[in-house]
């Protein structure tokens, strides 16, 4: 959504030329810093993108303001529907952000792993961020079936989106849920059978 209004503002040239140049220079430097961080840590956490998001949000806000003004000044016969549609889209977008708030699950899970003194080399991670926060800097994306049938990791750390169906994993039982057992987004499993 932000990128739509970001592009809209740029195409309409809604920002005066000197400001566009300043924002572009800032964006380039910010991207270089982000690439350096990616090269050195192999993970891009959200904090590295904050400067880029800031620029996108500023330009998107200008684009949204212009679009909003244009819709409300329109003499289109379906003006009311356009207004209500725009408000509904923005409302759904922001509600989605509020509902899908991750509440630092990755850090909570990594703190739990450290407090239990689990061997991170014997944990399968399906999420790069959680692996990074747990201390595994060289994250390798391993096929799940290979991890449970051949490697037979002792622990699995599975990150789920809210639309994923959580199904039982053969030979593994869940031992910890984040944020809660009722609505887990991240589950730690332990192997119960070493056949």
C-alpha cells in the first residue's frame, strides 16, 4: 500500500526538485548501509530498513494526501463509493497490521532457547530471523523433510503465519508456544522417537 502511493507521488512529481534529490541521496546512502549490514550479518532485520521506510512513508503520505484531495474534489457520479472504498482499504490495511503484530516472538523464542541451554546446531529453523536471534549466524535453508527424516534434529523451531494450518509433525511433540498455546505463531518441537 505504501509503495503504491510512493510511486503515485513520484509519477505525479508532487515533491519539489531539491527535496527529491535530498531524499534520493539519503535513500542511496541508507541502501548502501543496509547492503553492508546484509553482507556482514547475512540477515536484514527491520531496524536496518528503518531509514528507507521513513523515506517511503514520507513520500507515500504526500501521494495519499494528493489522491485523497483528488477523490474528494472529483465530480464523478460514484464519488461516494470511491471515498468509502478508499477508507475501507486503508482500514483493512491498518487492521491487518495490528492483528499480525509479531510481539517480538523471535527474540522471546531465542531467549527461551538460551535459557534452556539448547544446542543451536541441533535445532532446525524454518525462519532466518529466529535463527539469527538465537545465535546461528550461518543460516542454511534445509529442506524440512530432509531435516526430520535424515538429519533428525532434536528440536524444530517452526514459524507460522496466521493463515498456515498447524499440523502434527511425526516423531515430534510441541514443547513451547509463542505467544500462546491458543494462537501460536512460533512453536518449538522436541523429537520423541529416534528410529
